C-alpha cells in the first residue's frame, strides 16, 4: 500500500490518495529497522537519485525540473552540485533563495567546494545586506545592481531582490531553492528572468501564507498565495519530478515516524541505522521528570514530558519553565553524542541544541526563562525560523499544549513537521496532557474550496500520528 | 486578538457594557454617506426582496419586489436601485482637484510623473453587516454582464438601461471592500466592533441590534429614542414579558440584557422584536407573514389576468394594489429598524474624533473611485469574472501592503492600539536617560548618536533590530545596540538628522523625552512591480486570452 522508495526515484506528485482509502498507517513500521542494508544502500540510492536529477537538469528537454526533498536529505548539497555542474557546462546561472541567510550560506558552500568559481552576490541596498564572511572570499563579487554582476558564472540572491531586476538578458538557467516556501506571486515576479529552472524544496514544511484573505483566488491554478511549485505544476503537469530518498539528518529512530506522519505517500529512509548514533550523559539521573525524559530520549530518540492538563495562556509559565529545565539538565548532565561523523563521543554543546515553539512570544518567554540559570548559546526560535536548520537535540513546546481550541494555524502539518524533524539525535516534546482529546473535539472545519487539491495528511491526522508515537515515550511531570 | 482587546472584552462581560477599543475613529466617515439596507429572498441566491436606500436618514426610499421569482419585477427593482444609487455615485465625479500619478512611460520604460485629476470626495456606501457587502458583490456579479436592448438588440431578456452600469459599480465597491482600511464601502457591524468590544462572541457581534445594545443600551437617555427597536405594535407584549429581567439587568449590566433581548425576544405572534439586519430574513417572518402575503399577491395577479369585464378587473386591480402595499409594509417593517440602527451607529462613530491618518487612507479610496470612474468613461468592458494571474498577484500585494499600513497607522494614531502592540513586544515606550554623541568612521563623519531608554515594556528585540519612531509625522529609524547594566535599551539613531556633521535641531531626543519606538515600519512599502499581463511567464500559464468576456448565457433557471 505504501510506495516502496527502493523501486523508483520518482516522486508521484499526481498521487491520488483516495485510491488508497483512509490513511491508516501501519504502526508496526516504527519498530522495524528502517532498512535492510543488503536490499537498500542509502548512499547508492541517494547517488542514483542525484544523478537522475542532474541528468534531467543538464540534458533534459523540459523547461523545469522539480525535486522534492524530505528533511535533511541533502538538498543544499544538491543545489551546490547542480550549480557547479551548470557552471561547468558554461550555462549562466541565477540562483533564487528565499532569505538572505540562505543566500549567504549557499555562497559560502559554493566557495568552499570550488574557491575559484566567479560568484555574484546580489544584495539589497540596506545596511549590512550580507554576511561579512563573504568579504573574505576572493572570487565572490557583491553588488546591489544586477548589471555589476553580469557575466559571472553564478549570481545568487533572494526572490525579493530578484523581483526588482528589470531589463536584463534572461539567464539560461535558474535554480529555485526552497520552492515550496516561495509564494506563487513571488515566482511570477522572477520567472521572466530565466529560460529553464530547477525547483528544489521540501513539500512537508510550512506553506507560504498571506496576511490578508485570499479565498477569492482559491482553486485558481495561479492562486497568488499558493506555493510556487503548485502553480508551476498546475500549468506544466508534464515536468519531470524527482525525490531525494534518504534523510541524512534524521536518525533511524525518527525517520520512520516523520515519514509516516508527514510523507505517507512519498516515504523516505534514514541514512544511518540504529546504533550508528547515540546520546549519553556523564551525570546520572536525579529521578526528576526532566532527567527521566532525557534518559528516555537518549535511549529511544523521543521523549514526551507531559504536564497535567490545563488551559493556559500561550506563554504557559509552567511549560516554559519545564522547557528551560530540560535544556539546563541537557547541558548540566554533560551530554555526549556519537555519530557516523565522529566515532569518539563529542560533547553536546549549547550550539547543538535548539528549542522550537509555535509563536514568537513563546520563544521570547523561553529565552527569558533560560537567561535565569544563565544558559547561553541555545537557539530558541519559532518553527518558521527553524526551517532548514539542524541540531543534535531539539526541545519542542507542542503547538497545541494548553490550548482550548485547535485552530488551522496550530494544526498546520508543516509546523509540527518542522519542529519534529530538526534533530540528529533526539527530540523532546513538552506538552500539557489532553491534546488528543482536544484534537477529537476540534475536527477540521476549514471550508472546502472547489478546485483546491486537498493536502494529505491533514494536520489532524499528522498530529494524532505523532502523539500516538510520543505516548510510548511519555514521562508524566508535575512541576 | 491583542491583550488589550481581550481585557476590554472581559471588562465588557463584567460591566455588561461595551468597552472602547479605540480612542479615535479609524475609518473616515463621509459627510454624505449612502445607506443601503437590502433584504434577500430565502432559498434563492441573489433574488432581492426589497431595500431601504438613501442618503437622507429621514427619507429613505423603499424598494420592494412583491414577487422575487418574477424576473421582470426583479429588473424593475434593479432599475429603481440604479436610479437611486447611480446619481449619488456620479455626484462626486465632476468635483476634481489636480494631482500627480507615477506611470511607466510606454516608450522609455521609465517611471514618470503624470498630471492627472483626483475627485475631491468619493461616495461611501454603508451596509448593516458583512453579509450586506457580500450581497452587494452578488448583485454586482448578477448585473454587470447583462446587456441592454441598446447594447444588444437581440438579447432575449434585455436589462433596463442603467442596470449593467450599476453592476459594475457595485462590483467595484465590493472589491474595494476587500482592501484593509478602505472606507468606500463599510459594514456597520465591522465599524462598531472595530471601536468597541462587547462581552459576546464575534459571531454574535454580527447582529447589529445586539451589538448596538451593548454599546448604547436603550433606555439610558444616551440613544436618540429610536434605540428602542420595536416590531409592529408589539411594544406591550415586550414590557409584560420582559419586566422582570429588565429589573435584573440594571444590576447585571444593561447592555448584556438588551443584547439578549435584541437577539431573541419575540412578540405574541412569534415575530422577532428586533429583526435581523439582513439581507437574510427571519424564517418566522418568511413563513408566517411574507409567504401568505405573497400568496395573496399572486392570487390577485391571476385574478386580474383572468378578469372578464371592466368592473371585475378594477376590483381585482384594487386587490392587487392592496396586496402589493401589504408586502411593501412588511418589507419596510423589517428594514426600517435596521436603517435606524445604521444611522444610530453612524452617530456613535461620528462622536469619535477621526484618526490623523484615516484621511490618508480615504485619499486612496478617492483614487480608487476616480480610477473606476475613468475606466467607465473610457468605455472599458466590465470587470472579468476571474482575475488573471498578474491582476490577482497585484491585488494580493496591494492588500498586504494596505494591511501592514493600516496596522501601523492605527497604532500611531491611537495610544490604546499602541498599548496592544507594546504588550505584544512589537513596540516599547519609555524615558530617555542618556544621550552619547557618536559618529560614523567615514571621511565625512555623520552623526550616529546613542540613546538610552528606560522602559517597562518587554520588546522582542533581535540583534541589530531596526526600530522606528515618529518625528513630526515622519518616521526616524534607529538600530538596537544592546542593553546597559540597568536593563535600559541602547539605540543608535540612523537618519533624519540632516546632512551636516552635527544633527539638526530637534532631530535627536534629549534626556527626559518620553518616546515610543516601534519594531514595525511606519510606512510599509509595496513590493516590486510585476510583469504586464501580456508578459505572464510560462510558469503561470502564459498570457491570458484576448477580448472581453461574453455576457452570461440564459439558463433554464433564469426563466423558471
């Protein structure tokens, strides 16, 4: 019933979920070893997928190629490789990313891989428009004017900046990064700048959004508030679509759950097996809730610290304190990680830990709570800002914790997916009890719009899938 | 919902009275608005039953469709509506002032200033509720593609002369209503709930009678008398049945009890004392009063058609006229309370001083009106059924900019709104405790003074975040540097200090100044310009097809 990723590298975007009936997952898959090495070699599978993508990009006849990438599947590496190959083939290339941080990161990666490649960094005319580290790179030219960068092999900028570029000779090729997070109207503004393009992104992360209602265009193929990829594919259904089949970030304990809950029809595997990674602590548990949930997470990759059921304000003081407590114990107990990158245990430092929340005020409250025991260097941010980032351990304040209702915002599949897929070792969720009941009391009531493809799985289903798995790693805690 | 909003609602629940959400009026009110209270027929989308319309609160024009399923009567209604609305809309067209507009020169492709004219004022259409705006949209959609006999002599059911034009205007009004902060069309329930918080749910706030009862309860001397909304001759039943709860409500909260009564109280005959603001009518009214009256009307019409001699025909005609008058009286009885409520709402709003920046948004409404006036004059075809890709993207971008601008302007105009932003960490206010002059390192140093601010707010300041303040109406920006030892916020001022080495007089705060800084921009800019529709790229399906759209085809349902 579930497509076998070893069989084909093609993502089936035209997949019709109704053919497969209600999306009930086989929970037993969670306990199974993610793959059998004799049948599935992750490196070989990933290499095969990459080769097919590069072939279609360089030699295919279609104007566009779409690549779906699950969390941590080597999307950035693919973008860098494709950029180098296109440059080597003598095709002028523009790269469209969504944020300045992503652009700077790509420039640094390109320069690391091929230091003599002439790269242009098109930036805004604001103060501090780019990462100062770019000034160190000899072959990277920076300018706020596209004309200054003409003729360079690769020119990189954000979609917002590209949209201001007018009256130039179109580029022969473009790479659009994070294309699922790009809005259709942003693609409309830049699509005239290139002839052909490679679109890369993660369909499971947060959808783009508009700050005003856009229902009047719902169902139109070019709905400006939809994602760039949905508009592209609606108008060009025959474009080749690929999928990266292996997540190198997610551990063997996480890939099956994330795959089942958020990518049930385009499953992926982890690049490492059980036992390839481990998390341990130098200081034994003191028996408290936070310590016990850390031990649970170290052993199984997941931990749920469950506070008593209660309706709370968004910045639930008890839950925020519990999050801070977990982070502090993570550091105090002298965590050490082992992974395929280093066989010797590496200390778990603050910069390898992130706290994820749904709202900015929650992140601010956690930061304030962490400042009290003077914990510094831990990233605390919302799901939107954690997209594309990677840590060893994440601590998540569940979006529905303490809420009296389940709104579309809090149910959004992508939000939970981002929060549950940033870690290489373990993920600890802090939540009030009663979320399962809350979900059952608030079935999805969003109006059905004609012509809009129903997104599967919906937030309700995905939340239940994650909750039922977390229930096996539950540590009740009364602060 | 901001914390201030939540607090106001809780205080409203406790006191039984609506609480202010604003200290100024955030929407422009025209000197001469046109109020439109439409009713629709149950079970048939877009079939108007009647309306009260007019710009004079004492002399509304009553329009009635005695049999809404009769398309000729419906057209007669629409023709009458056009007669009321179009002269009002047109009356603003000729009074213009010179203005400038930036356009793209078709030859050079450069942005150039063009001399043009802008209407000095614009029409303002007030409907009772959001559903009223949707009904305006529906009416517009049903009319703008109709053809008159003059436009198309072969049209099987030609529309009366001005009806398609009315459809285009109503479409424009309804589309403009989607722009945040616009005031060309306004729903009274939305205007009121923007400025007052009640102790009921936002769903209940869509009931104009209940909403007004919270804000201005009848019987307190604050209303103008029309506050006691009453159905036809049901005043007595009301006082009998509600006597006790009236007494109770004095203690519990006059507004809450009055709102409950407005929503649910019925007379002895089972009719609501405060009819819903429409356009949908109460089913009890439809079943018990309207349906029998329409049946009498239909019977009289059949009798007139079947009359064999003059005297019989005269008799039946008199019956028909009586039946028609009866329906008209019924429609008036259900629209007049709403009409009065809308005007009462306008009085309440007019008592608030207008926010400083509401006029700037009204100017945008005037541009919108002027633009559509020009398109009609230029003989352009009616608005298409569906936007093309470029138009849709442009509209979305315009509205997102308008939303950001509206949020910023409301906060700048109104300390109560700003308080909500401060509580959510998007702004902070405090006293300047220290100024340290500093300069840029360049060959010609510019001032970059460091300002320390003592604040009790907890802004979400990221590293090197940009903040803004209003300096004589113009935004000045600064950069967040860090916190000093005592928790004061240190900012570096970046601009609006003139060209010299020393900042201009008054452009840098002095010790003791109380300043509110915002993390949001004061005048958000629009996005980049999009390609012309003819240059729609391949990713979006290429350029749209040519030509104006055909009128709606006649379907069997049109001639039921």
